[in-house]
């Protein structure tokens, strides 16, 4: 069987792994940046331990190519750390290794994934007297040096539930009881088993760049730097982000909804309706508190930013409502109206327009408009026509009244270059909005915030723009790169970070999105991304409670019925 691996042709022998073929072709790479970590075949991601050609076909009389290989016509693309799917394989393997080490050193310890901080992950550790991050680091180093093959096995679901329960991992046992299939895949080493819902590296020896640092209540595991994978990423100070995430975890505990199993029990019992009411009341209270802070400071402009599908538009409108309670006259503005004409934007190296680059915004015009408005002058505001790709002037003249407060929503709202010079700092209030979901699948598997945002965007794009799942996902990597460059570095500049997630929304979104996701076929390039989302949604019970969700809810921005858009 002839395969084409990264453009190199090679004859694959029956039962020969992709890793063996990579070595045969001399493609191992001398550094993490160059080293293949996994492979994409058709639309699926596979471990390099994958066997492309079976010894015999289903009739047992001749070698046969595996299904994915046949679908790709033998074409294999190797994934490295720079590929999002390759990086995810690296992170899953790291989690397996440090949880294995924790179990070996402190058998009674409970480790729980809390949140990501830049290119690191914070793990809470309890039930481990004498826990030492340095001891854990040494054991992880030994496991990496041992080069333990990472073997996946399939076991009966009931056996997995019984074993995890007997080992004291009741969080996993409770989750698996909601699994709709009668089997469970897991990675094993000796008597330890775990799973992280996706492919892993061929062995622990591939985990070459990492570090472990002590942290209050646990430790930080550092990943390689995205730009230079040969060194660990530096961890930025993120006290505001960490504080907001901790607050979300406290609310999880108060509302008895810390894991997906908790959410499912609330759904089946009908108590999810109470969860919705409390969650929505919490959001309303937070918007009220932000409005209080804006008024107490005497701010005249609120710069509101956040990543895609955070609920920025609804947040701006709800804040405006709360400001009206204070007798203010809020004015909603969008940085999108300050786009420069499309034909004036220079394409990037790939020949495409990077519409998330700050150079696409007329920063000078925005700063001039804000300066003049705050000085009491009248200003004509631009309006961007997305159909023609050009700026228009429609006689929209604005003059601030004594009680006016401008709310400016946009991708670059927290970037310091957007702020006008020679304006008193107290006049500008900076608000960052993002759904920092604190809900976990189990102690070892958090649900990434980016997953929630992607689900929101898929539903919204389909419902309001008729866009397919494939189209939305094809743009997602570009969106994420833009966020990494233009949003996340400035989130700590905010006066307030607003957590726009709701604990109930995954159960609500499932009804809207599951049929769209399950229609994606293995040959679609986005199949692996969809499959990873489906793996999570398979554990979540669908909730038909749209009638309980208020018309001004952030969730309504994505499922429809938001009265701010009427």
C-alpha cells in the first residue's frame, strides 16, 4: 500500500505504525517545533501509533487499508505543535503524565483541573499531606524519560464505572453513568487508567518541553511557548482573570453544579429552571454593579471588548439599561463603524485580508472623535457598509449631554492605542466580557471556554446567517489567532472582567446544535473538531427549557429571541 506522508511516498507494510513510517522517511524532527506529534487523515486526527494497513481484510484473506486511509486515498498530513490539534495532543499527554505521577506519589490525593492561565494549567490538589511540586516534577521527569507507550484500550462501560468508583474517583464514575454507549476508551499504564477525550502522543518521551511550578493549593503545569516551542511559555500575571474564575467556581459550589453530572441531575429533576433563574439574577446583579462603578467614577466612555461569541452586544445593551436606572443617557457605538475601506487594506502574506488586525481600524479617527466628544464638541460619526466594504457618512451627529455615557463595543476596545491622549483616565472605563465557564466534565477534564464560544457561534451563524458548521469552523482558527494577538494580552487592563457564561447553557445549546454536528461526515476537514465537541455533548442531557430563559439573556443572543435585536 503506497501512502503519501507530508508529500513523501512510502510503501506501508501491514501492521506498520505511522510512527515507524515517519522514522523510515526521516521525518522525526530534531526539535519540538519540527517533530510530528499526530496525523490528520481525511478529516480525522490519529495518534502516530495508528496502523494504516491491516494484516487482513474483513474476509481475512488479504491486507487492507483502514477506512480513514482509504477515504484520504493514502494521504497523511503530519501535525506538529504549531497545529492546534497537535498542541491538544501534547496537552492531553501532559495531563495523563502529571495525574499518573500524582497518583503514584500520593495515592489518596485528588487533583482537579481548575483553569488555564496563558500557556499553563492550574491544578488544585487536596488530600495529599506533604504535597510537593518539586517532588511531582521529579517524578514526571522520570516518567518522560521512561518513554512509556500510550496505549488505548476499550473496556465495557460497567467495568469502567465500577473500577473508578472503587478507586475513589466518583467524579468519573458519575460522569460515565450518563454515557449513552456501552463501552469506554481509556489510556492505561500498569494499574492506572484515565482518558482525556482525544488522541495523545505515541509515548511519554515526546513530552520534551514543560515545567511544574508551585501554586497556592496545587501547582501550575507550563506548556511550550506557541512562538518558540523549545522553551516554556512565560506566565503573565493574571490576578483579575484568576479572581473572576475563582468566583465562578464558588458559584458552581453554591448552585450545586460543579460538573456535568451535577448539571444532568438538575436537568432531569427539573431544578435546572431554578438554576436558570439564579444564573440570570447573578448576571443582572453584576451588570448593576458595573453601572454603579461607572457612575461612581464619573466615566463618560465604557470601552467594552471580549473574544468572539462572548455576548458583547447583549452585555452593552444590558449595561445601558442599568445606566438608565441611574438617570444616565447611554449611547451605543461599535468600533466596526471605524473600519477603513476594504480596498485600502493590504493583504497578508497568504493573500487574504486580516480583518482582525488593528490596522483595519481608523484609530486616528476614533481617537479624534472621542477627544472632541469629551471636550463638548459635536461630531459626525461614520457608518461602515459591510455590503460595499466602504465607510459612509449619513449625517449622524453626536453631542454629549451632561448625563451621556458612550458604550463602545469592539474587538480592540482594551488596546491602549485606542484611548485618546490628553483625556483624564477616570473618564474611560474598561470592561472585558468573556464566558469563563467553570463547569468540568470530571476532575481531570475541564470544558474549554473556547468550546463554549464555538458552540455559541455555530448556533448563531446557522440561525441568523444560514452558515454551515463547516464554514464556521473553517474560520475558527483565524478567529482564535486574532484573539491571541489582539484581545487576550489586554484583558488584565480591564477595570472589570465580566464572566458571561451560564452554567445551564450547554444543556440548552445541545438541542439547537447536536443535529448540525452529527450531520458532519468523516471526510469533512472539520470532522475531528466536531467529533471532539460531540464527545462532550454526548454526556450532557438536553434541556427543553427555552421558555424559562429571559428575552434579555446573554444566551438569547445565540439561540434567538433576544428582544434587544427587535
